[in-house]
């Protein structure tokens, strides 16, 4: 292990530096903010990054997803939305091959039906630490909505306006009987 400018640099078997991208992921449309901070090798594919994001955020991976990076859509071609727009295969795209400006901030969408959108921001470039196995989630706050409650916590959906006292249709609660 060597140091360069205060950073520990770990050389892999081929004697190359292993660069790491640190991202902050924030779930949009939910307050208080739900976020995670992850570190991912620069040679990881977008497919791998999607797996890391879903695992870190607590999503089960049972729904479609896509990245919107630099005006392009990256995902898994062949899904039912492929005909609507061009999707670039995320399994063939490595982070290190994308423009650094495009990685500063981009969008990750999960579950198109519910519309969970995540802002992904590049925070810094670091070098790997031989004691750490990457990728890794290093911090975060609050849990994503549990699967059983996700439908009731959907972001950006207008809720039915209820009066203070009950039913949305009549504006009043039904009368309560004694002993109820």
C-alpha cells in the first residue's frame, strides 16, 4: 500500500490503482429525506450500480428500473417500455466510460408504476482501501417505505382531500353509537 496526496492507494494484482466513486442517493418526493451514501468501483457496470442502489435503499428488485444520465436512458433492453424509447443496455456500460460531468448528478427510477425517483450525486473520487470490500454502503438516513405500505406512501401522487372529520365524500364522520 502506498500513499498519494494523503490517500491510501491499493494496487490490485495487475499493479493498477483501483478508483472508487462515492455517490449520495436521495429518494425524491419524500420528507424527511431518505438517503444513502455508497462507494462503488469505477469499473462497475450500471447494472451493478443498479443492484447496489436497490439493495442500499431497501428495494426488492422486483420492478423495472432505469438510469437517466446525460439525456440517455440506460436499463435492461427487452422490457415492455423498450418500444416507447431507446434503452441502452446497462450491462455493457461501465461508470468509468461515462462522462464525468454526466455523473455529477443523474436520475435512477425504480418501479415505473409507483414512480420512485432517486437523485444520484457524485460526491467524490477516492482510492480503494485494502480492508474494505466494494461496493459498500457507508451511511444513510431513514428507511424506504416497507413493501406493505409503499402504495400508501407513493411520491407525487395527489391525495384525496379529506375534511377534518372523516369521509371524503360527505365531509362528516358517521355517527358513533354508544358502546362502540
